[in-house]
């Protein structure tokens, strides 16, 4: 049995004031009921490095039904390995899991090292805190915070690797990656997010078994592709995926356009758009999935359009190219149909916005479409990356500013009053509108026809 390194409260930076109050309530109730109650995984890693965790997960020796009896506001989920979600206001969930051990610890189970296929398809055996730590992926994710003593427990050397700024697997990296190939993607993301280095063993193992990533469930891969984009470290993560060859296995169409030293004219555009998206996320601006996926698909689309040797580029051909480019990739990644519809329409509409000013009659129809927000975001990012359409992008950004909020992709804006009104420019100091009156003529003519028809109907009555 491994004796953990115990880091007392005086020697680590974690304070209960940094822990979510609802997670603290769960920890304390488990502890007072006689169970072990640890904050586990990424939340401890983030608190140890001065970051704010996304989630606060809890590990305990209480079985799922025991946890369920302690918390009326909870539900047991999962078929093979059962977890408990403790529910709080505003949709907050604190996940509580019973300590597990690796499947090969079961009596009579074959040794993983002897198997040709090491992919873990079942992970449902309860165990001890030590076994739970050793079955995790990376040492920096194997730290526990004990609410009973306020100490950090380290069974796997995670504290030392945090100090050395290293991403290291728990055990042989080639075996751990073959057990769960998505761990290779996560190794790159942790290195990018934390500004850590992957150990030589980790890099060598990725080079050796990167083709195993094809065995992972497409939905999990898609989530890993989106997660760094959503959280503001997409540029550095995608760079590492490309450098290690993972992106070439997962998404060769994109890697061909953006890889270092590549000849694609869209490489710099992609990286600048990614950098600007990361900057916006870091500043607290929310970017929806269709906008983020639009950045990913844009260089592939532009390259496909350039390869098309037909003269001219009309809107119908663009839509056909979008279908040919996006649909197969979306199916491979099991992306939701609605999201992909919004991505395709946003990429198409981005070009229309670039040629349309807010005062134009067409603008009123565009602004109510559910894909308008994503198209607007993509136009702004593209303009920032290329310095093209800067005036048009600024005019559309002014519309959003006057509306008072940034719309969300998929939102029905047909009845969102601030947006149609925001299309009408403010008067200049001389009291005149900043656009010519003919931009509003079609609306007034339609209104005149309705008034005349209403008057004729009234006279006939």
C-alpha cells in the first residue's frame, strides 16, 4: 500500500474560500456522516496553480445509494458505473463519485500489458483512495483535497510535477493512451492551458500510438475539439495537436491548411482568427459553438472554393461547396444537425454581411435569421485577421452595441425589438440620418400599401 505525501494546509494555497459553497456543503455532509470526502481531479490542480476551476468534483468511499440517501436533491446516473449528481439552483451540479480502481485489479482479469487491444470499455469497480488516484490519467490530476484535515493528499507525485510544470501520465504513457486515446488530446490541452511541458515519454508515446485516436467515440473527440475553443486556449492547443500529428489523424483536411510550414494561403488567417477568439474569451465574451466551428471549417471552405476552377463564385455554388465540405466532416465527428446547419448558414451569410450595410433593405431580413449572430462573429474575426471589410464589420458591430446585447446563435430575432430598431442609424449632429433616405424607402412603400388597403377595406365596409 502506497503512503501518500500529505501536504498540510500551511504548505499549499487551497483555501475553503476558493471552493464553491455548494461543493463545500456536499463535502461537509459526507464528512459528518462518517465518510471520506475529498475534492478530486482538475479542481485541485487548478486551485493549486491559482486558477478558478470549471467544476468541483468530489470523491468518497460512500456508495452511490448512500450518497443518494444523504441528499434529497440528487439523482443517481450511469448504468455500469454509477455516479451521483447533487442538484442546486440555476442548474448547478456537483458530481460525487465513489472511489474506483482500474479494471485489471479485478481477480482473474487479464493483464492489460498482454492485451493487443487495451481500450477500456468498462470502468466500474469500486476501490480505495489510492487505487482511485492511480487509475487517473495524469499525475497533476491525481491530487486530493481532504475536507477533514484541509490537507492535500498526493499518491502519484502530482505536486512535484506541478512545481516542475510537467504533464506526465500515471504509469506507462503508451499503455494509458491505448486504454483511452482521448488522453493524448488532453495531454496537449493541459500543456497548452497551463503552459507546461509534456515529458519526453509522453511525446514519444503520442508519436507511437496516435493512430489509436480513431478508436475513440466521435462524440468525445468532438467535445475535446470544442472544449479549448470554448475556454480560450484554442490556438495553443490546436498548435500542439498539429505538432504532435494528432490533428493529421483526426482532421487531416484542417491540418493540411494550418500546419507549420504549410503552403496554404489560409494558414495565417486561421491562426489570427483563433488568437482573436481566444482573446475575446479571455475578456469574458461568450462565443457560441457555431462561431467557433466556423473558424475551424473556414480554411477548408476557402481552399475548396479556390480549387474550383469554374469562373466566378455565385451564392448557389458556395452553398454546394459548403455541403460537400462540411457534411462529411460533421458526420465523421457526430456533430449535432442543428449546429452544423447554423455553421453552414453562418459561413454563407458572413459573405453577405460583408457586402451589406446595416442601412440596406436586405439587412432587416438578415438580422432576424438564427444564424445571423454566428455570421456576425465570423465577419468580425475575419476582418480582424485580414484587415478586410473593416468598415462594414465596424458598422455591424455598432448595430449590436445599439441593440444593447450580443445575440446568440439559433436565437429567434424576428421579435427581438432592439435588433431591427438598431439597424436605423443614429442621427448625425445636423439632425439627419447617417444613411441616405432611399435605404428606408422599401419599408415605407410597404407600409403605404398596407395603409391604402386598410382604407379601401374600411370604405367598402
